[in-house]
C-alpha cells in the first residue's frame, strides 16, 4: 500500500495501522470469547458484584480496542476519500463509541445493554455498510480483505440487529453476537495483511 507523496512519513503510518490491527483484533477476540462463555454458561448473570465489575471492565477495554482498530482502518485510506467514506467511518466510530458508553452505563445499571444496544448496533451497521461500500469502490485492498468492512456492516444490520430485537437476553442472541465479533476479528486480520511492514517509497 503506497500513497502519493508519502515519503518518510509512510513507515510511521504503516506502523500505526499494524499496531491498531493487533489491538483491534485483540478487542474483537476478547468480545467473542466472553460472549461465547456467556452464551454457554450464562456467566454474567451469576457473577458477584465485584465479578460483574471486572467482567464489564473487560468489555469496556475490548470496545476501546475496536475503536483503535477502526482508527487503523481510517488511517489506511482503504476507503478512499470523499463523502461516502467520511460519513461511513464517522458513523462507525459513533457506533463503537456508543458501545463504550452503554458499557460504562452498565456499571450503574446492569440492564442498560438490554434497553440501549439497538443504538450502537444500528450506528455500527450503517457506518460499516457505508465504509464497506467505499472500500470496495476504492479498490486499494485486494482479495477477501476488500470485502470485510462490508461483511461487518451486513452482519450487524441483517443478523445482529434483528436478533437483538427478537432474541435479546437469550443464549441464541449471544451466539449471534459472537458471530458479529468474529467478523471484526477477520476485519483486523485483513487490515494487518493489507498493510506492509515497511515501504520502499522514496521522494524524487
């Protein structure tokens, strides 16, 4: 991945993208793991107050990891420039940021996700759909990675949101949520693979 006029600034950009991809992947894996455990064992419903605080703190940190990965995607310029990627990425940031906000509310009200998660799910779905369309249109990424932002948006909008509306607070919905976070794992792996470890671009 090279950018016109990148020159000596390109290596630091690539370093940020690769670090962001690792942090984003870790956050998504953490959310998928806790979701799977909760779906099978119902752990979050059985925790003590201290245990719930720790569990929820893991979620907050994981969502912050997703924000970092999303920042890497934005900085990669994979979506190109213009109104479509601008609106898409902004909306996606608002969606993941809303997940952080709901998780913080959960410290005071454990039922907050059941009432409020439609907002972050919808924002993230719309944002990633627009971003995904922009990435496909721009064509900077090749192979399966090119379609992962779009897959994230489609899964959130077509699978996770209806699941939330119909199946919330059930093990079945937790399994759907795990699937959602696995698409984000793949997205961040794609960001890593699409970002060179170094660049040979030179100023003429």
